[in-house]
C-alpha cells in the first residue's frame, strides 16, 4: 500500500512539473517575459542542470533589458559547466548593451576554446548560428578543419553561405558534401532544389549548372555525370539529362534502369520528341521483353497522335506485327488496349475495339489488368453512347479498386459520363467527392468540371447553354472535332455575355489548336484574356497561348510576357511551375 502511495505521489509530481514547464513555455512564446522569468526560475530550482531552462531565462532577462542578471547567470554557467558556448552567450549579452569591444573579446574567447579542444566547435558554432553571428560560425568551422582535416562541416557551411548571400560558395560546399558523403546526397539535393525553386531574381541555377559542367569536364568520376543529370531533370531538360545518362551507361551498363526512368519522366511531362529518342535507344540496347513492349507501346501511341488518315493502314499493320512478335498475352495488354482504342476512336470501328478487349479479358489477367481492360471497354461503350453500360463498368472498377488511382479514375469517368448525358445533378454529387481525391490530377479535373457545371447551373437554372456545352465536350471526347467546333461557335453566338462565354472561348481555342489552326486558337484565347479579366480560365488562356508561340509558331518573344503574366498574376495556377521554367529559359537563365 505504501509503495502504491509513493507511485501515485511520483506520478502527480511529474504531471505537475510538466504542467509548469508548459506554462513557462507558453509565457515565453507569448512574450510575457516577466511571468516566464518566474516560471523558469522555479523550474531551474528543481532541475539546475537543464541548460534549456537557463538559455530561456537568459533570453527573458535580455528581453526585459535586465542584462546584469543575464550576465550573472552566464558567468555562473561558465564556472560550473566549463562549456565554451557560454562565452558566445556572454559576448551576445554585451552586444545587446552595445559594448562591442567586450562582445568581440568573448566571441574570440569562445573560438580560442576550439583551439584548446577541437570538440568545442559543435557547441560554439551552433551558438553563433543561433545568434545569427554567421561570420563567427564560419570562422569556428574553418578553425576546426585547419586543426584536423578529418572534421568536415560542408553542409553547415553551405547553409551559412546561403544565408550570407554567397551562392557560389554555398554550391561548392554542398557539392563537396555530396561527393565526400554520398549517403547525404538526398539531403543536399533537397536544399539545392529549394534554392532552385526560389530562383526568380538571381542566377542560382546558372551558377549550379556551370559548377557541375566544370566538374564533369575536370573529373572522370561518373558521380558528377549523375548529379548533372539530376540537375537537368529538375529543370525538365530531359534531352540534356539523356546525354549524361548515355555517357554513364557506356561506362556502367548496370545503370540502364535510369534511362528507362528518364523516358517515363519525359512521357509524363509530354516531352514527346525526347521520349521518342530515349525509347528508341532503349529498344536498341535491351533484350528485356517488358521494356521492349513498354517502348513499342509508347512509340506507337505517339504515331497515332500525329497520324493522318493516309497513315492509318500502316499503324494497323504495325499493331499486327507487334502482337505477332510478342503474342496475345497478359504481357502485351497495353498494346491490345491501345489497339482497341485506335480502332474505336480513330477508325470509328467500335465493334472491332470491343472484340479486341473481350479477347483480352478472356486471358488470365490479374485484378489490376482486368480492371484496366474493363476501363477501356467502358470508354468504348461511352463512345457508342451506351451510357448505362459504361456507368456499370465504371462502378465495378470503382468498387474493386477503391484505394487505387485506377478506382479514382473510374469515379471521374462516371462523373464525366453523367455530365455527357446531361445528368448534371448526379455529376455534381460525384464531383464534390472527387475534388478532394488523393490523386492531384484527378482532383484538378474534378474541380474544373465541378465549377463548370455548378457555375452555369446557378447562372441558368434551365441549363440550356450547359446542355449544349456538354454535347460539344462529348463530341470532342469522340474525336469529332469539327462537329464540336460548330456547337461551341453556336453557343458563343446564342449565349454571348452569359456565364458560359469564357469557358466557350477557352474550348474554341483548344479545339482550333487540335485542328492545328493556331492563329484562330490564339484569337479566341486573346478574347478570353481581354474580355474576361476575372475568369478562372484566364491562366489557361495565357499559358496555352504561350505554348503555341514557343512550340508551333517559333515566336518566343511573344510567349515570354504570357508566361510572365501567369507567374505574377496566377500563382495558384496548375501551370505555374511549367510557366516559370519556360519563362526562365526565355529570359536566358539556362545560359552560361
């Protein structure tokens, strides 16, 4: 019983102490320093060895201009602990009193303690950094390194150089840290990425590029080719990254997977020409069947996107040859799905497309593959305007793949199907849930469709214009661009000045772009920009216009102010990152 009483007493003592500690911290954080002083003095009386309490108490005294009390405690800590960093605290206390000579004397004493015992560098340099006495912190690290070169503080020094606005020295120290301690590469890359992304008015990216190029030229170690490739990937310059990866592969064939990963990045970012070049290299240098199928699949997709009707028979023949070479099996499902999509959406032969997919679904597919095939089949049923059958398949996929991106994609497709059949009420219910989807791309698409339906339902309860608009979107889905164009032009004529006008101008621009009529696309984007300054689609009109000027019309001088407008007026745009990259390139940041 006595033991239980002791345990209970101890528990409540610890609980009360932790409450006092929290109370002291709250006073300190709120700037109630008189109350914080009383709390920390009480805590120190119970825990005289806690250096954090002393540091807080000293800070409170300094905030209250009670420098003598702070001086007394610091000197007591110097005598009792013999720890060098307290000289930094003492010097700082004099500095606050504008006694610069005494401050400097104590700072030098702290540094002298490193000379006496090199391990003091950790506490002293850290104390200087906390007080933002960065030159003294550097001096401390440099002294320790001069005393014993085994001591390395490249990472800490790099951060200090960054704070001092010395990017060249920061880069040099970060790169040295990566080279000497490869296990810290990710940590260093995270810091470099932060500075690269913050680079708006400085030439940090150019300095980093130049430094890495010089290291590649002067040093044969493949490490620097790898870091340079990483840099180019961050800049989304995949072609230049590929040059480095090829150089690495020639000397180290085990790095082939890096080239495959690079191809995937180029694909994901829509860098078609670069992806095509990389995948052609993959086909020339691998015997791996999975990689060969992956490469062939993407390359034939590219051909379909750029194809004209005269080339369709050749693509049909290529599908037949590929499937004959690799066989009709679960391993070639991606090729079979794309072949089905080609027949249905490009050639307009949906029956042939369904036949291919039904054959694929008879194969021993795993759960994911089966649902992928179902997804493609549902797409074709939607193309055929068999809305209820398509919804049934989308619902099955959603149920079976609940926690997978494919399940989220099926949910979005179900909402789009409801939208296409003008069941706007049900579409809104589905889209409300999808707006918070874990997959960002799906969440963005859901939000855009939600706003389109919701805004135009509020503005027009009869949904007259919205019904026409959804019909136009459905024609675009079916790849009937000319028919869609006529619908959107009719909407613009009959509903001018209504809520739907800005969306219609955007869709007309996008449709003309698909039809490769870039001047008319630009005209409609410009109408949106000029006449709808508050439109949520304005950033897209700016970005798409800039892309046309750079990719198709070779007029980069006209693209630059458009990218800049996205940067400065639409920071929340999904195109912000890409616009920043393109703007920097046009501004010349990538040049040496």
